[in-house]
């Protein structure tokens, strides 16, 4: 007979765990909270033959920092604003197919990956954005570094909101006196 687990909250965490309640609760949430609720949906998906110039236009028009390159709906590459800056600095031809300049086979998250997994992948690879893919390799969204930051702020609001503008710089005068 299968024993039922502890009661669950709407986020799938054991009842009683509350964002910001304790460091242990935070660590528990890192290992159990899925990254999926943090990501932005509706990524810009382009086919590999699309010109770099069109990717620039779409990124600019939609205010996005990256596009995903898909073949038959499956993720095969990513092109980010960092890639765009490098191309512009090199004076590259913007009419070439995006597949010639994209990062092929990008690191991605599955819809079931945890926040801890997302942080580890971002930190290890130095990524500011990671595509999220479903079980068939089709992109469902992007996880951005600032979404992770908001997750941290949600857990430690007093600590984050009470930091001085320059945390490692002592103020010259006492405030509030």
C-alpha cells in the first residue's frame, strides 16, 4: 500500500513551507520548485534559413534578447543579443542564414527541471537565458537570469530590499539621525 506524502501547497511544496520563511525552506524550494513557472512563454522561433537581419528585426520589434532556431518545431539553435553584438562588431553580412551564426544545440532546460538545476546550468555556462523545451524538444519558453533574481527576492525580500545602493561601500554619514 502506498503511503500518502505530506499535504502539498499549490506550488507542489509540502504544506508549511513558505517563501522567505527560513534558509532551510529556501534550500528546499531550490531543489523542489520547478523552473517552469518562472519562465516567459512565447519565445520567438525562427527557421534556420531566416536571415540574420530578420532575426534582428524580430528581436527589436518584440523587445527580446534572443531567438530560438527550430527545424520542424524542434530546437536546433539559439541566437542572442551577445551574438548580435559580436556580428555587428565584426561587420558581418546580415543577410546570411541564421543557422550559419547561431549557437547550435544550445543548453536547455526541460519543463520539469528545478530552479537549482537552472541556476547550475546558467552559472556553469555563463548564460543569461536558457530555452525551456518539452519532452519532444519543442521550445515552450525562456528562463531569464532576472527571473531567477525575482525568485531570490521573493524568498529574501528584507535582505534584498534593505541593501545599500553599493553594498560593499560604507556610508560616510549615519542615516536617520
